[in-house]
C-alpha cells in the first residue's frame, strides 16, 4: 500500500460577510488551542479591494468544521507609505516564554514591478494584542538579496532561532517567454528572533528551467531530521518536500510529498501553501487549492507511521 495523505476536504471558503475574508482564504499557520481538539488557524484573507489581512478561525478536528471566525484581523494594515500598507499575509507564529512572535509578509504596490515584499514582526505578551515590533521590516535584505523577502518559517532549536524564507532572485517578464518573477528559499539564524544573519547559499533552488517560484516553507523536526514542505511552480503550484540533517543543506524529494491536485473540484488546478501540524500520533496538512486561496482552505491527515514510511521507505 502506497503511503499518502488522506484528503478530508474544504473547510473554509471566502466569506462575503466577513470583511477581511471576503475574497480569499489563503496561506495559513495552525496550532492547537487550549480547548481539546480545537485548532487555532491564522489565515491570510483578502478584502473586496484585494488587500490581505491575517485573521483567526477556530477549527474542530473531531467535527472537522470551523466553529468560529474572528470579525477582525489580528493586525491592522501599516501606515501610509510603510512596507505593509497594502497587505499583511503568510503568518508564522513562534512562541518563547510568555511571548508570541508573529512573522508575516508585508505588501506595497509597485510601479515598475507589481509589488514589493518584506518580512514584518509583531509580538504579544501573555495572550494580549499583537503590536508591531517596528514600523520597518526586519533587516534581511543585503547585496545578494536586495529585491524582496516573502513568506517564512521560524523555529527555536538548540537555543537558536532558525528561519527559512522566500527571497526574490529577480524580476523577469522582459521577454515573451520569461516569467514575471523568480524566487526561491534561503536560511537565516538568530540569537533572539529579532536580529537575523542570512546564510549565503540557497536552500531550495529551481530544479529545472521550468521552475520559477519556490514559496511558503514549513519545517518540522521529525526523527532527528529537518523536513520541509513548500510549494514549487512551473505551470501551477504543487507541493514539494525536502529533508536535511542540519537545516541548511537540503535534498529535494518532491515525489514523496504524498499529495497532489484532485481530478476535479476546488483543488484540481493547484495545491499550494501546505502547513503541517503535528498532534499526538497524527499529522495534519492545511493547504490551499485553486487561485492561491480564492477557492478556500482544506486539510488532509496522515498517521506518524505512514508519514515515516512516506519519508524514508
């Protein structure tokens, strides 16, 4: 029997009566809540103007349904002229001691290119409200990575903070056969989660000339190894998988992702932005389908035994 994820279906569609979720239920971060079987999902929604916002929904794993949608996002858009005035999205939450660190992608509309991205950080203590650490983005840009920074994944491991993030290689579109943009995945480390040292090398790079986008890393430590799920794109996004001993040097095993677009329906054209939640002896994948979340958010599950078989057999 071939090991694979069991798709459980669509759980959240855009909600016209929820202003921050009116046109898209996109990339997410999920963690278990205080109540048994309840998962707190931070979702990238979009309003009717196409601006992205991060809001929270509660999902019951047993009943397999959303039980609550917050009426407002956790963070307002940035001030006029700031790096996140046109959107906040791709949330990733890291908790340490009494503080939650919300890393997110900020958006601002471009002129010669369609948009600019940078990575922002908001924090909250003791379950209070999130507040931006700074109105400026985290200083990850440098001479190698000077164009833009996108989605991220942050873990604390061996008293250090580790980050995997999307960075723009270049903007294209100068030729009829050229893609609009090119981005891949890099690594950075930190002592405090605030000041980051980017690694020079690319972690996950394009496999061939058809690929041009690698996005939304999600990394877990499983059986002593780092395992990354991400999205890679040629014609459309597909789920990718890579394994590493040190978190810096990776080997792609995309054929072992164990999940693919359906023959028809909401996730038939693409399957993207997987986030993996480990709970007891099961793993849950929350992911988007057609239109990067325009068709909504769904989930799948797999047992630990089957996942290890998928990864290492």
